[in-house]
RNA sequence: CGGGGUGUAGCGCAGAUUGGUAGCGCGCUUGGUUCGGGACCAAGAGGCCGGAAGUUCGAGUCUUCUCACUCCGACCA
């Protein structure tokens, strides 16, 4: 391919609305362009890399026995109504109507249509297990699209769904997908970790995310350096801490705390540590008000709380509800003397505290020396807080650390959630009708591509791993008017092309510096420069990633490239 | 959803407080000199200043509305 013919709009300057490296480089290297917020076009060079990732995903899915199909992106509302998700997705779903007013949406994920397809066509255990997948555009009207293709509103996802006759079958299907995912991300050159993830209120027996460690990742991960434990922060359990020496319970006192509403203000006002306070936070869980309590310096884990309550929607209570329930302005909620009887959920850690400080349910007052059971009765004492660095590992007890990660894949044991609600049944050996046991497995293709760039770049641009480089090699004649140089470059280029290497020839009448900069920016892994020693038959071979440079004959250079790309194509 | 910021040439930006009909760098075109890490000289092309309404003799600039993009937050008891 001639660079002079290539639609590859590279830019020198960093686009002003790109924050993270992968986004900046994808724009600068001309891989993609924004069409609207969270919606992108892939241009030829970017699309080649994109298709490399797709191809790897496809090969490994096929190898794992999954069968590819394609569902429509536009789907009738009814499909999502029977599972309840038409409502549950809320404003995150792109909705539209046809000319006669029938409701449709752009599919945000395809559990329902896959389940229906299998339900309508599979009757017997003899037809199970089956795993189907597609590589399809997905649409989610994200609250806040950002970081380019990392959190987009239109994105390509490989989604797979497994259907099994029993749990043991699901375990096998799940493990097969797990192994395929490891091969996929290995081949993409990603450094990733596998973390336990929240399996949601719908139950299911497990879920794991493939995370690429990155400071720009949107998920927080807790991991244990001493054992192999790692979990999404929203999932990681916090162990009950040891209670200290038993202390005498002091008498409750009501303290005036005018205009002191936050823990920070309280610390200053009362000259106490945030660890002496217990904060009481009111939530509305599907419209029902509940209270949750954690130590003053801790954070409530809303995922854990949502799961505990089995709630579809959990939001902080509004000021009106807070005043109605506590009889006080916002900022003075506590567990005792509530005006309205509501469930009070208390974190495990609070159960080890004595004589703590809480809001008095009275504007401008707090209570000190509050004690569990003596002064209020919790509805339940459970793990409610978010894990923090230094907390004990739930497996080995050693201190955990936290980091951030990009979620590139998620594998999920669904169980019978969808097969129950959509009636996806089969007849087992005994002639009994049973719901199929399902799993679902997703990979964000664009996000994976961006994650690769986040892990493979330098100050000059992208450094593609050979397996997903849009072109594996580039031949650069330093002077486009020198016939000797041109002839050699052209010869190398056509030899490589004939041998099946994806290779560029930068035939533009540009100065060498421009060509080097572009080649580095778009991240071509292997480069042959034909220049000053061309007349002696000597060219330069250079590797983008390692920086290795050496001089050799043209034939040697061709052989070197063939050797390097062997097994890639 | 809450709060901030920005929309001026393909890209990055100035001009706005003090209204007078638009400029810089990069890129692009032509010619010449160059040619191993984003060259130089010269001559050019390119803009309903996001949109609408208003104030004014006159609006990129002032007012109002609107749209888009973007960042931060969405833990406050």
C-alpha cells in the first residue's frame, strides 16, 4: 500500500478535547474521528487495527466452540419488556418509534433476543449445550461518555451467551470462555488481571472481569499482593474487625452542633477523629426509605447495599424524605429517636465500636456515647462499606492494595434469570421441563483497542503489538526523487507484499523527518529505511518497540521482516 | 442529574473588558531552494465568528434564548 494513496489524516497537534493518551493518539494518528459525543468513525488505518482485534476474538471464540451469528441492532420493545429491562434500563436506552408508533430500542446488550432465539428453537437436552455469539454494535445513552472509545455511546461488543442443561454444564461453558478470553487478551499483548466482580441483584453464582491495569481506568480494584485475590472494589468483602477491649458504656449526651453537618466539620468542631463518628445515610430503595450506617471515615458501598436490599434502584434520599423521617434538616440523621420507623442497616465494623457519635435527628444537635443495642436496634448488621488499602484480604488476611483498571471483558454466570422470565425451557432425559442455565460473556472491542494503546505507546506515538498493528511494516525511501533509492524501496515493498506481509511504502515527496514521525505516530512495528547507503545496497532495519536498529542488505531486511511476521498473519 | 468551561479557517489558538466588518501558528495550493527525525524563501486559497432573536447607524465583541462539545461531581448526613 502506498502512503500517498492512504486515507490517513495524521495531526501534529493534540486535539483539545482528548484527555487520555489513547484518545489523543487515536485522533492524532488518524485512526478515528468523532461524529458526536461518544460516537466515532473508524478511519482506514484505525479500522484495520480494529478488525485485527475482532479477528482474534472471532478465532478464539470459534476455537472454543462458540457459533457466530448476528442479531439486529434495532429491537422491538417487547423483547426487553418480558425481562423487565425495558423499564430497568431507563434513560440509558436509546429508544425510537417506527412510523406507526411502535416502540423500538437500539440494543444495549442482547440477553433477551439470544434467549428468545434459543427458546424458540431448542427443545431437548440433546441440543445442549450451545454457545452463541455475535460481534455487534451496542447502544447505551451513557450519562457521561468520555475518553473517546473507552466509554462510548455506540460501541462494538462481542457478546456470547451459553445455554446449558445444568450447573455442571455451565461451569464447563464458563471455564471454556474464561480460557478463550485469556488467549484473546494475551494475543492482544495486554497485561491484565482477573477480578471477582459483582454478580448483581439477579443472583447467579459468579462473575469475573478482565481488567487492564491503568491509571485512567474507571473501575477500582482491590488486590492482595500476598495471595492471588483480586476483586472489583464494589464487590470486595470487608471482614469484621476485632472488637477492642470492652469499654464502659457512657451515658448518652445531646450536644449542640450548630450548622455542623459534615463529618469534616464535626471533626473540627468536636475535636474528635472521624473514626469516632458513625454516619447515618438515608437512601430510597425503590421508593422505600432505609438508613445505612458506617464509621465516619468509611464509605458506604452502594453495590453491596443494593444487593442486600434486592433493589432495582437505590438513590440517596431527598431532603424532603430526610426531614420527614428524621424530623431534622439534612446533616443530623442518626439511628435513635427517628420520627418514622425505618430499617437501619449497620456495617460490621460499627458493631465493634462503643460510645460513638451520631446525628440526633434534631437540627443542630448530635448525640455522643451512643451504643448499639442499648440505644437503638439495627435491622441487620452486615458488610456495607467499601474496602480500602490496608484492609485485610478476605482470603489470606494480608493487607490489600488498590489500583484502577479498564474493564475489557466480563464473564458471567447468569443462571436462570432470563430463561425463567422468557420461558427458555428444555426437556431433560427424564422428560422433565427445566429452564436452561445461562452464562453471558462480553468483550468491548473498541475499548480493548484503546487499552492496548494505553499500554503500548511512547512520546512519539503508538507502538502496536505485531498481532494488531494495522500494517506490520513500512518501507521509507528517504528521498522520493532519487531513482536508486526509489527502486530499492519499491522492490522491498513488492517482495514483502507478495509474501503476504501487510506493508506500507511511504512514497510521498516529503522530507525523511516527516515520514519517520508519521510512521512512529501510527505505530508501525517494523521499518526499513532506504537512504544514504542505498547505492552500496545497504538499508536500515528498525524495530519500533525495542528501538533496535541495524544495517543490512535489502534481501536480508526482507528476510528479517518475514521472520518477524512469521505466524502473525 | 448538579456545577464549571468552551464554540472564530482542516487542527491548535488570539481578538471580546474599551462595538467600526477578522488575525496568528500548523496544515493546504503554486514556484524555487532543500532532503536521515515534523525544512526555508516567495506568492496564494480558505471563515453566514455554533444557531436564533434583540439593542445599535454599525455586533465576533453587548442582552436574551437555544444548540453542541467538554471537564468536575453525583458520599451529603
